[in-house]
C-alpha cells in the first residue's frame, strides 16, 4: 500500500502518516509513505507506486490534492492503481472511491 502526503503541510501530513503507519502495522501491511508538494510531482509518485507494486493508494487530505483531483484520478486509472481520497469529487472524476462528506452540503449546513 502507499500513502500520499504533502510534506509542505506538516500539520496534516505528519499525523496522517503516523496514524496510517500504525494502522498498517496492526494489519500486517507494508505502507510506503510518498510525498508530493507540487503538481509536477504526481507523475514521479505514480511511477514509484508502479515500481513498488503497491496494491493501492490512499491520498492524504490536502488542498493541493483537492485542487488536482481530476489529474490524480486520471493517473490512478492510467496506472491501474486503486486509489481513494476524502472527497467524493475524486470518485466522480474516475478514482476508485471517496470516503468523506459532500463539501457543498457541509458548508451549506451552517447557513441553515
């Protein structure tokens, strides 16, 4: 398995990596923590995932990834890497699945 985090956002990347590594250890899985801090890093990350023969990818929470979910979904399809991300828009763009709430609905609730 692989986890993608943005090292320029340590407030999110560090706890995500720490928790995922602990969960992987509990489950007896090998987890590779990969980093991308710019759109130009995505091709390198997916080449590494293929090289590692990772069985799947969890994309950590980060605005960089949210802003490029179409590109990340396309790369996951192109490289045949099952990938999940927290936003449903990732799945709508062709990713395997999203595991978070609908952001439009979440922001709309406080206004009601």
